[in-house]
DNA sequence: TTAGCTGCAAAAGGTTTGCAAATTA
DNA sequence: TAATTTGCAAACCTTTTGCAGCTAA
C-alpha cells in the first residue's frame, strides 16, 4: 500500500499528521473496492467528526446533507468495509446504537450508568491490568469494543 | 426487609449460603409486587442455572418446560423487576442478546473476539485500575455490564 | 466488460408496549 | 376491591439481506 500520509493540517484538535480522505479511499481501492460518491461522502463525514463518535443514524443524516439519496444500507455496508480495513472501528457505549470512530487504539470509554456521560481515558491506564491478564490467562485485552460502566463524579455525590 | 438467608445447600458449586427462591419472592412481595406462577418459575430457572448466564430465549425455554404458556414479555418484565431489586443483572458478552445472572459483583468477563470464548476472571484484578480511575477521574467503575474484548490464548497462537 | 456498489424494500433479531382479561394481596 | 400481572399481538429499534440496475476500473 502506497497511501502517502499527508501532513495537511485539517480540523483535528491534535497536531498529528492528518489522515486525509484520499488516503482512505486509496486503501479502499487497493483492497479491490471501488470509490464512489457515497463512499467519499461517508469518509468525509467521518473525518469531519474529528474525535466525536457518530452512530449510524448520525452518519446517515450528515451524509445526506451532502448527498441526499444515500441509503442506510450503504452506510452500514461502507462502515463495515472500513472496519475490515481497520480504518475505523465501532464501540458500544451504552444500550442503543453502536458508534463509529477512527481506529486509534489510544482511548477507552467510561460511561456513567446514571447520567450516561462518557469519560474518555487513555488506554495506557490499562497497561498493568493487561499484563496481568496476559500472564494469568493468556488473554490479550484489545479494543474498546465495549465501554466500561460505572458512576461519574457528579452522580456519585448525588443522592440515589 | 427480613428475608432470612437460608443455608440449605442447593446446587450451586460454591459453599456460600444458598439464595433460595422464597427469599427472592419475598423481596418481590415486599416491594409491592405480586408473586405469581410465572414469577416463581422464572426465579427457579435462574437459580437452577447456578453460575451460568442465560439469555432471554434460554430463560423462556426453560420456564416453558415448567409452565408452557408463559409469554416472552412476561420474562422480560420479570427480569426487569428482579433487576430493579438488584437481585440479578444483565451483561452484554458480545453482540447478540443480553445474558442474565445473579448479581454477584465478583467476576468479569473476557470475550475472545475471534472464537467468542468467555473467560471469567475475578473482579478484584481490577482493584488497582479502579483506584486509579477514581483518583484521576472521580469515576467509580462498577459492574460488568459489558464484557472486555480481546483474544484468548488459543486464538493468539493461531495464524490470522 | 465485469466485479463491485447502490437504492429500495423487506426481513431479521432482540426487546418493549398497549390492552383487556385474569390474578394477587 | 384495587392494584398488579399476564398473554397476545403489534410495534420498535438497529442492523442485515436480496435483488435488479448502475458504475468504477
């Protein structure tokens, strides 16, 4: 794969090299896929969301503001294709729809079971636990496929 | 609440005081609920499952072998009532239906993303992490509402 | 040219809800 | 008796699928 990692600053809050749509589309093509207008729009929307995690409905809405006739099934099929390429992944933050985001393996989610607030935390807080589980069970925890539930500071100081 | 904690050994693998159906039914009654035949059967099934986590469909099937005409909706409504009483809780081990189990807060689940094997681990392996998250974010992780994903020993030694 | 996408509509899977009849306390 | 549960059927929400036509490579 020869997708060049462009350095064009986009709208990300960080100063890491920006991932640009063309890179992603190129990977899609390289894997035998086609680049179509709906796919461009979907990638654009996902990039435009920055760190925010969008669910399928939000992606549909945003994509339709660019390209009104895109079907839901196209969204689901495209995000599945992008997940296969490990470009994005999905997380279950709570009950309800899954949310999609770029595949940085650098954060996890705590979700308050009372107010449903989401707290993002760096994945390396799990390093010790991960080592432990590896040693004891041979299990490698990977991914943030599911959030971790609990109670946030605000709710804890609230009466039940 | 005065539900006596009976010590009758049932079929649990552990030697903790067995929770008996009557205790649970009494709590249901104490909270203003009614004790009905379907509810008895559901509690029986849940108790009979011991440590196993049953999903709604499995509960329905098992309950119907005792009481053939119980509706699915009754199962869902009853497990919801039992969750409100904190007698049971549900976990999402993977995609697919939730699973229900008695509310011991003593274990967590690792689920292999490849073979879907479930590894149960003691919750106290999370103690350090929990302290950390509390200190840094005021967040109290609680519950095993979602499993932790990763890869099990067997799958890790397998070619991708 | 042809494998791969698309929109549409229908279906699937899991769970929830409205309601009138039945049951519990 | 009054409040709660029940079974049934229908609805719900999210996601998947089948298919014929369209399109990128």
